C-alpha cells in the first residue's frame, strides 16, 4: 500500500479519539459558506466528512449535509451523529443526477486528486454552487513550537525517519500554500468555475497538556511511528507543555480556496 494511502486510511483506526481531539472550525468560516450558497439552496456535500466535525457546524448553520467518506469506520461515527454518508472516494462518487448548493472539504482535499475532485464538484453543483476546500494550520507560541519541534527532531530520525506529515511539529499556514494554489489551479482548469478566492480565518483555542497529547496522536503519519517512539514523543511533549504551566493557547489560521460554479458571475469568492 502506498504510504500516502496508508496514512489517509489510518485515521479511522481510532475514530473516537479523532472526533474527540481534532479542532473544529471558526464560526466566520461556517457563516461565509452558508452565506455563499446560491438562492435558497441549503444542500451541501461534505467530502471526507470523517466523524462529522465540520458537518456538525454546517448543520448548525442551517445546511443539509450529505457526507462522502472513503473510510467506513469514520463514516459510522458520522452516521451516529445523524448524517447520511455514502462510502466512496470523491473521484469515484456518483451524484446520481442529484445537484447541490455547495461542496466542502475540511482537512481532506489533500487526499483527493485535485483535477478529478474539481471535475466531480462541477458535475454535482447547481449553477452558482460553491466549492470550498480548507485546512486548519497551526500557529503555536514560538517557545512552544520550538519545544515541541525539538522533541520530534530528537526522536523521529532514530525511530521513524520516513514518517510523513510529522516533521518538526504541526504545520503552519505556509505549509498549506501549495495545497491552496493547486486547488485553485484545478478549479480554474476545469473551466467550470469562476475565479477562485483565497480564504483565511484566524482564531485560537486553549489546550491543556492532556488535550494536546490526545490531538498529537491523531496527526497524519502517527501510526507509522513504533510504539516506543510514540511514547517517547508524548512524554517529551508532555514535559515541555508542563514546563509552560500545563497549558497554552494554540493559534489557528484556517486557510482555503473557494469558487462558484459557472454560469455564476466570474468573480472571486472573497
């Protein structure tokens, strides 16, 4: 199995932890999506719905959400939360003559072939329908970032040098720039969307040591680290956060790209 597929399919191994520990998304982003649907449309396809973290916020904003999710383990939790979920990769998913007001992808579009995904969105959206893909990027305090990064840099080269997506700590906004540009280019390449607009919403939340360690074990590539290495990383990060008083404020920048399905006016969704 290719490493990237192994990583993408690994989140469902502990879906309950993923649902508990992963951050949500800022209200301003959710409001922007809800306000950008055309006319009276309220229907949304959430690509990679996972356990329903973003979908719950969209539903709370008054939208009707259908999930598309390749991992049955994640889909099961989303169904428990009341969402209809169709198990498929979005590239292979069949809209079955249905049309929707929006397609979203929260922390998922990097697992999708961007051209195939944009083409599938174009086939499923009503004229003026919104395609919005977005990611949470991390902006911890400098001293916390340095301390966490030092733990990874000390442990990973010894125990899991090929572990993807871990690096020196959680990725910041710059790490998602290429993903956003690639997504925007794919939307434009279909000829089916107006000019893509880039979105950014800054927000923050508090983490205790225990909460951040819980989240750490949900990061991509975690399952490729041997158990002893996992314990060493968690112990090191836990000690570092405890040294800062047992909690810290994580800054987030939710970044993404959105475009409206033609024949809507060809303008940026910004």
